[in-house]
């Protein structure tokens, strides 16, 4: 790691200028829990590391227009402590809080988890299911893009070399809405998801689903938004037919690989099962059921 220049910009413009000056050999640091490990292992060899945490608001959470703005460098610990966010988006919070240990939670960020572009990133399916929007700054100003458009493959994103992910926008929650994230790991803690599944739903007053978003992770080169799985729930009361259609849609969407952590067939089956379970937890949360917390524990 010798010979690496460290820059701590105080503004977005300074961060963008630093990226441009690095000529494609600069790396942004939000939490650093992936980048520093990669640098120590020799997999990442940037000339310049640009620490974003000095930019005002980039490590904060605020409410806006009934929704939330989560700074790209906001830590998992901060996210887990935010009462309003936990109430509105419990699935997003539980996914963020699965990243690493308690110590790692003090540094790990949603921005880093997304831009590291691991297919197994825990927070990404939850953000996709939530309909989260990325706020991105570049030399030509700001733009917005859905989370599901950012990752393009393992370790790769659609962000420009001189663009900075600044924040995530979570929309205002309609009444009777809930979300959930589940994953399968070989151990009880501190492991990478073999499969992850997130579901966000909104119900009408009688309890029928009027909108749904389903996302799965670790079963393709990027986390996926499975629109057909969400459509399978719309108009239903989460009956067996609708849930079976959800599972079938998820299974079709899966494009996993076989490795020492799981075969293609195993991952495909587990993805369908987790999506079904997450959908039922999201439904219970949308109904305000006391069973939801027990189901997620």
C-alpha cells in the first residue's frame, strides 16, 4: 500500500476534480471495509484514495417529503439506530445490518456495498425492492438512477470514472406497506450470502396486494429486479397459487453458478423459497402483524 496518495475533499466538486486528476486510477472511500482489504491483498492498486466522509451530508440520514435520504457513506450502525428508517423500511435496515460484524458496522456503508458490486451484497436486493434511487454527482451536474441499473457485473458498475454516488432516495411509504430481506449463509453469522431475497409490498384496506417489487441476490452476475415475481403477487391475498407463481418467476430469473458454496439447482430452489418467505413477512409487516418480528428473527 506504499505510495498511495490520500485526499479528503470537503465538497463534491473537489471529489470530482480529484477523480479526474487521478486519470482513472483513483478509488473512492465511503466506509473502506472492502477497499482496504482489496488494497492489502493487492487486488486494488489505486494511486489515489479519495475519502468522501468529509463532504457535508454524505454520511448522514435525513427525512424529506415523507421519505428518506441516506448518504452514501452513512454507516450501517447509523442506519440501524435510525428509528424512523427502521419503522418505514425494516427490510432495508435489516439487510444493511447484515454487512459484517458489529465493528464493521461502524464503517460499512450502503454506497460502498453497492459500488463494490459483489453479486452477493446484502443491501442491494433490499434497496432494489424498496425502489431506491441513487443520486450521482459528476462534472456535468447531478443525475438520478434506480439502484438496479448501477451494477453491471462482478466488481463493475455503470458509474463514470469521474462520478460520485452521493446518496440513496427512499420514497414515502404508502399505508399498508412492508418489506423484508432474507438470506441463506453456511454459518450463523459473518458470512457471504449464498442466496438473498427481498420483497416490498403495498396492500389495499381489505388486504389484497396492489403493488410488489421482488429482488434476488447471489444468483446472477448482479442483483436482479424480478418484475414477473412482483406481478405474481399483485391482485392476490398471498394465496398458495400466487406464492407458487412468485416462486416460479424467481426460479426462471435465476442465473447462478455452481461452486463450493452451492450448486445451480440448490441456489435456484433456495431463491424461490426465500422469496416466498420474504413476501409473507413483508405482508405481515404491511398488515401491522405482531407475527412479523417473530418471523424475521
